[in-house]
C-alpha cells in the first residue's frame, strides 16, 4: 500500500507544473517587443565613402561614392549609387519574405528603436572612411542614426548598429 507521505510528495511537482502552465495558457498575448506580421517597416540606408582632400591651408571631406538603399514594407527595394558625382541608374529588386522578416526582427526585438541618437564624431586622423546612416520607420515610429565606421571614430559604435549595417550591406551585395 502507498503511504500518504509519498502521495503528497508526488503531488507537489504536479501542482507546481499546473501553477506555471495556467498563466501561459490563459495569456497567449505576444509581447510588444516581438516581431509580428502586422508590423509596418520601412528602411532607408545610406553609405558614403568619404575622402579628406587638402587644398593647402584648408581641408574638405568629399564623398567618393554614395549608396542609398530603400526597403519598403512590401519588400520592394530601390538601390541608387552615385560615383564621383555621377548618378548611376537605379536598380529595383524584390526582397524575399524571409530577409524582410529577419530585418524587421533584428530592428524590433533587439531594441534598435530605443538606441539614443548620439553623435559619433570622426577623428582628425581619418582620411578615407565610410559614413553610414539608417532611417527606420516601424509602425509609425521613426528612428534615424548616423555613424562612421569604427576605425574612424574614438567612440564605441554599439554592436546592434553594426549588425544592422552588416545585414543591409548583404542586401546591397545581392543587388549588385
């Protein structure tokens, strides 16, 4: 015959499991920070290759190439490049659903929209560097961040910014 103490000890894990499961079953809401299909996202990514040119006493920074990538919510992509001040023909592309969801998840779930809009000053020693900007519109909220590549600034560029940069450069590499 089973002793009552064993029944009580065996019932305790079952009761704890039920107490944990009930809130999970009764509240199936998706957290606000999770990426959902109803999210509306548009991304504008700009990359400038900057070169410092000296005119004797004065110096100027001149963009050698400028690339603009615009991603619409439906996956339509427009890519514009300007080399030496001469605009090249636009390239149009349709982004696959998986890549669009990945970009949306990276931006929404990592807290990209909450990054403070601080400036990343370019160091005086930088003569040739890339400067980036990204403007994200997520469900009506707009976030715009500007930064140079890490070796052109003395401030630390957060990894989430460089992750978004890398993902968007991969989209550019698919197009060109």
